[in-house]
C-alpha cells in the first residue's frame, strides 16, 4: 500500500510536464518567431525499450532575438534523425519574449495545424 503515493506522484509529474510543454507549444504556434539553429550533436538517450531502441535526440544551438545563444535538444523520429548531420542548419521557432523556449519548426507546424482544426 505504501507504493501508491510514489506512483501517484510520478503520474502527476508526467501529466504536469505534458500540460506545461503543451502550453509552450501553443504559445510557440501562436506567436513564435523563426530562428536558424545549428545541430551540435546527434545522440541516443534513455534506456533501450523492448525493441532495443532508444530515443533519438538532436542537440542544437541558436541565437535568440535578445542576441544570446541558447542550447536545447529535441527528440525526433528516425526520419528526422537521418535528415540532419552535426553542423547542419535547423529551422526553429522560439518565443520572442522568452527565447529559451524553442522547438524545431516542423513540430511547431504540427501544433499550428492542430490549433487550426480546433477553430
């Protein structure tokens, strides 16, 4: 019975993170500004799942509208993973008033499409 509290806390943390990141994507879709980044690292993260695969991630840097450089990473599917090489450019969207919040442009485009369907 003592395992219930940690499990509930873990579930709440996952749900909270999903809601928080979903709101960020909504803001990026509504008022994000395009920037160009550069891939600095391709890597695989996390533990292998049942199929033996791990999350594929791209780490990138970009200069925000405030002139500061930011470094972030995003999980991508195998197609996007193969599309980019270290040193190549990547289209990104960031928030003009909070440039540390960013995402690859193709992901923000998906959020824009979802928002358009809600109207």
